[in-house]
């Protein structure tokens, strides 16, 4: 697992999906991100990024850019 300063592409994609839709299909990652206080479970099934989660997503965003085009 990457250090707390660096997330895997999978984790970053999950944070991005949560930010856009309020959910993700990866239940294992949801538990991990909840434990790491990067997301909160608001209103039952709606997930939201915390300030920490948002910061990690912004910091890791360049690794999500598709440079092949």
C-alpha cells in the first residue's frame, strides 16, 4: 500500500467516483477510505469526501490525466 502521502490509481479513481456520484462499487475501498477518514457516509448510502479526501484527490489528480492522446 502506498504511503499516506501517495494513493494508488485505484484509490484515486474511487475518490473521483465518490466525488462525482456519491458512491463507488468497490466496497473494500469504501471501508479503507472510511477508516482513513478520507470519506464519510452521509445520509445512509451517500458518500462524501472529507477535506483530507479532497486534498488527496487534488494532489493525486495529475496521475489520472491521460497523456496518451
